[in-house]
């Protein structure tokens, strides 16, 4: 199982060229799309822009170490989305491009997607399947309006949709391959340790991470059965609990309407007391300018939790949201929470299911239920996990 500590992608690394091209393309495309923002038109939701890179460069594109083609989808829409999510255009470019340090998430999952972090760990690039790409384009307008009408949405924040086309050799044959990818928010902050991480779907089949089988020095991502086994709750008092569940309900209804399923609630738990007790020894994830990973970061204790005003409700405390007790008083736990992997539409999963069944693999057998049933089951699972008025069972 994946954890959020990456391997550095450097020259010589198999995926270095792909990552390099992705970043070069983003830099040029994003900086090109920078005039005065005009109100979006229906056309903007179908717009695409193509760039061709080569060693020599031309008036449109600077020279690039490798030859490749880059396609930017709906640049104006994503630009506006980034603004709505509160991103500063210059910072965005800096994070993704200033130096070609990226790190790759360990071992890709069964979907075959690759994940890269931006050098400051604020953003994640995820390669996606062509059908996921098609689905995002199809629903982009709905997504845009949902984000506009729900500034505190828990649904994954998409910042860009792109394609790189380049020659890749596979089994001694060089072919022009198209790689689709999205840029999204890293739900977890670069400066704080996640003491526990859960990926929750509301289903139980195969949803167990055997911690004894994971390396000791990596924190595994735990799943639904681990959650039930540990009898954990999301500790929110009545106020936050209501706010969270109201938003979650709107979000799953939205996803269900778009025929999407197989998404998860990603939940990172930062324990402020544990962090304070362990002193400065936070495994840092910020690469230093040398390209090496820093080992020490400033400690963060209770007194230094910064509360952002305005902004996203569930990202107001150090980029997350503090747990609270039955009287709505803050607890020493910060949650980082969002809905991820939300580009799988039902018909695609049905296809995959048939495919896996053929390989006598029933990973999707129980997963692949219609979007509405998926949404209900998902919501119910999370709803039952929110403490609200119940007494706390753990971490008290
Ligand atoms: P599969 O379809 O097999 O579930 P996938 O390749 O589609 O896998 P995701 O489910 O999107 O991958 O993500 C896998 C893991 O990567 C998550 O469980 C989580 O640990 C991490 N991850 C994904 N998106 C984010 C994000 N936005 N912020 C932080 N971590 C993330
Ligand atoms: Ca997933
Ligand atoms: Ca997936």
C-alpha cells in the first residue's frame, strides 16, 4: 500500500523524461494563459491548446531537452478553478516548475496510475486512464458549478488536465504514447506528520491492510476494516459534525448524479500531543535545494496552530480541521480530509470488473455497485463514524 513519502525522480530514473515533459508543458501552458480573466463561456469548456516542443524551440515554445507534444484541456476553466481554490498563479508555477525535483509515490496501485509530488509537496500529479480523462471532460461543467456553489466541498480539487504525447519504448518497440494526467491538491500538508491515514470506501471486501506485512519505517494507508477493528470515530462535536455531514451528503449526491463511484474518503490524522512529545523528529518531506530530503523540521505544538480565516472550512487549521468534543471545543487532533479518486464512472468499472473476473480476481465484485447505492453505502459508513453526541471511544 502506498504511503505519502516519495522517491526522488532524478535524471536517469525511468520516469524522469515523462515527468520533465509534464512540468515543462505545464509551465509554458499555464504562463501563457495569463491575460485578464473574463467570465467563462460555454466554449471554454471545450477548448484545448496544443504545444509542440523540441530541442530547437520556436516563437511559441522554448527549447526543450526532449521532443514531445503537450495538450492543455480547458485552460481558462482550470485557471478559474485554481482562483476559486485560492491558489496564487505565480506560486502555482513556482511549485510545479522552478526546479525539476519531483518525487514519485511508492508502488502504484492496481489502477496503474503514477503519482508525482511537486517539489514543495503541495500538489500531486496523477496519471489517469483515458476513460477517466474523458469522463472529467464530460462532467467538467458540473464540477465547476459544484465547486462554485460549494466552496467547502470535500471533492478532490482539480487544478489542471493535460496530455503529453511522446515516444516511449516498450518491448523493443518505440511508439508514440499519450499520457493523460491531472494536477490536484495534496490533502496532507508538507510540514506535519500524519500519524494515521485511512482510505475509506464504506465497503468491507478486501478493505484491510495487514500492518505486519508492511515495512516498519513506512506508515501504511489503512482501510475500512482497520477502521472498524480499531473502533475509531471522526471526533466532531455537533457543530462541526453537522457541517461535515451536510457537505459530505451534497458531495456524494453530486458524484452519484455524475455516475461516479469507487471514490474514497481520505483521512489523515495528525495528533498534536504525539507530535509535541516526539519533539523535532518529524520525518520531513520537503526536499532541500540540494535535492536531498530534509530530516528536521520545526516542531509544531498546540500554541502554534494557525487558524485561517475565510478560505476552505475544512482546511482552516494548519490546512486541516481540528477535532472537537461534544461541547464543540477543540481537541488536539487535526484531520486532513477529502474525497479522492473520483473519476471512475460506473460503466468503466463494469468493464474492469468483467476483465478482472476473467482473471478470477473479484476485487471489484462488491465494489462495482451502481453509483447511487455506492453513495448511500459510503455516506452511511462515514455518518456512523462521526461521533457527534456519542462519547469518544479513542484518543481521549
Ligand atoms: P485504485 O483505483 O487502485 O484505488 P488509484 O491509482 O486510482 O488506485 P487513488 O485511489 O487515487 O489511486 O490514490 C491512492 C492513494 O494515494 C490514496 O489511498 C492516498 O493514500 C494517496 N492519495 C491519492 N490522492 C491523494 C491526495 N489528493 N492527497 C493525498 N494523498 C492522496
Ligand atoms: Ca482508490
Ligand atoms: Ca482509481
